[in-house]
């Protein structure tokens, strides 16, 4: 029993789908960060002429204000133009980064829309449970990972940034256009270095995240058995469906009795209705059969429709046991059935 409760089995597709419906999916923040940063750098390169033109316009506007008297109207105008130009500069880049974030999520776990993740759960604000989660081993490991990645990335980025800072006295002598080109080049270098570092961490992180995710969904053997049982459905409902199907099949079978040539009985427990149409089949066909109450119903319907009822206990039992409904009789019973049909045809003067 203990082995059944140990979660050693891989999660079933239904278990994974149920987790998705709950909003529980494997998502690596580092992978999203790499994709977002890459799109941000690419967008920055493509949009740099557009962004620099607005920056140059803004600087020229500020220089044009030298010597002007600042009043309330001018201050408002400065604020409006500054906000407008900054929006022109950052909005395209912001939209590109937002789209990249969505694409990064879709690339990891596909399209998912669920409201269960945002439904209030008061268990999550339980202070006792929250304190346990806060100081859990998983949180400690996660904290160490974040700290290590942050210090590594920022440390290497700071080294490059410090090297570039040394160049500032020389860059201050450049023209505005050259300064912007220098700034662009150095920003790209820092961005690509950090992108490479984050990419390495992302590849490691996505492996760890997916392993932890599927390990967290592992099931015990008993859980798999219960899931299979639930997927099969409620036994009572299944029994009801079988009952309806049997009733429908019985009604269809009874509707064929009036078309039969003969009903062979034993005479109380078994009844088998046979029809022979040489144009459709090489052998007689069992169109209905039953025992006890069903046998009595078959005989009743046969008599009401002037179908001959012949008593032949051994043949009735053999036909009931060996032949399914709508199937031809086997070769070994040909002679016995032919004898009964010959008798019926003689009675009917056929």
C-alpha cells in the first residue's frame, strides 16, 4: 500500500491538462528574459535612427530656450514637448518588448487562457503556511540561484561599464552625433555580453524548471488507477447505458420475429427464431433468440404473427449457445435445421 502512495509514476496527459487549466505550467523566467532582451536589442538597432532623431530634436529645442524668460506658459510647453518626445522615443521599443514577452510565453507552453490563477485563494494568505513556504528549502535554493545570477550578470556588466566610463573625458569632446554613435556602440556591447550570460543561465534554468514541474506532477500508482476509473465513468451510469443498449437491441430483435420462418424451442427455457432467404444468404439466419422470459415473448410474438413454433430441445439449446443474432447457422447444424424448415414449408405448402 505504501508503494502505491509513493509518487514514482510520470504524470498522465490528463494530469498535465488539468494542471494547465489551473494555470500551472512550466515557465522559465530566464528564457523569457533572453527572448525579451534579444528583441529589445534588435528593436533598438532598427529604431535607433528614429529614436536619435527625436533625441536630437529635443536637445535642439532645449538649446533654443537659452536666454528665454521662463514663465508659466513656457514651463508647461517644455513639459508637454518633453513628455511627447519621450513617448515617441520609448513607446515603439516598449511595444516591441511587450510583444516579445507574449511570444516568449507562447513559445514555452502555448496559448493558455484561464481565470483560476487569479481567483482569490484565502489559503495563500494563511500566515502560518506562508511562513513555512517563506523559509522552505525550495525558497532558499531559489534565492541563492537569483542572487548568483544577479551578481554574475551585474558584475560582468559593471566591468564593461567601468571600462567605458574611462572613455567619457574623450567622448565629451565629440559632437552630439558622434556621442550618440559611441553610446549606441557601448550599449550594444554591454547588452550582448549580458544577453550571452543570461542565455547560458536560461538554458540551465529551462531544464531545471521543466524537471521540477514534471516531478511535481508525478503520480502514485493508486492515483493513476483512480484517474482511469474516473475516466471510464461512474459504474452506475455505465450500467444504465448498457441496460438502455440491451433494451434497444432487444426491441430490434423482437421486431424481426414476425418475419421469421420458424421459432425453435426446448419448449420452456429457450427460443430461437430462424429466417431463410436463399437470395440473401447461403444458410438460414438467426434473427432472434432468448431464454426464460425473453423466450416466452418470442413465442408469443410468433404465435400472434402466425409463425410456426417447433419444439426441438437439443437443436434449440445448440442454436442458442453457438449462433449469435444476425449470423448464419454453422455447417454441423444444417441437417437438423433443414429438417425443421422442410416440415414448416410442408405445413405452409411452400
